[in-house]
C-alpha cells in the first residue's frame, strides 16, 4: 500500500468502510422484517418503513462515495476483500477439520 498516494489509500478505506456499512444496514432491515420480536440490547422506536427510510439516506451517500472511486480503488478493495474472504474460509475449514466436522 505504501506505493499508492494518500488519496488512493483514503479512498480505498472509504470504499471498504462503505461496503461494511451497507451490509450492516441490510442486516438491520432484514432482522426487522424476519424477526421483529427478537430481544435486542436497543430497540429502534420506529416501524419498518421508518427504519428503511433511516437507512436509505446514508446508504445513498455511501453508494455515491463508492461510485466516484477510481479503478485503483476498485482493484485495491477487491484484493483486500478476496484476501480476507480467503483467509477466513481457510481458517474456518481448518477449524472444521480439527473438530472432525468435515
């Protein structure tokens, strides 16, 4: 990463942060739909439609941030995502084999 400019590094960090936040928003809405009675540490005092609207505004901004990124940012983000997904799947398969679940 040290051979990229500071702007590219910050843009890649923003891109990866945006991916994570979009997944959190999707999980929040999904839980509101699928398991509305689930006990939670904090319950949002709104109906599903208000929760969706609350997630749409920051989601639109995050999609905009992701859309204006350049090809270098896409490449860096894809490489980091693939490396993390590969590492996690390798560790998970090792865990399954150690526990004799495979």
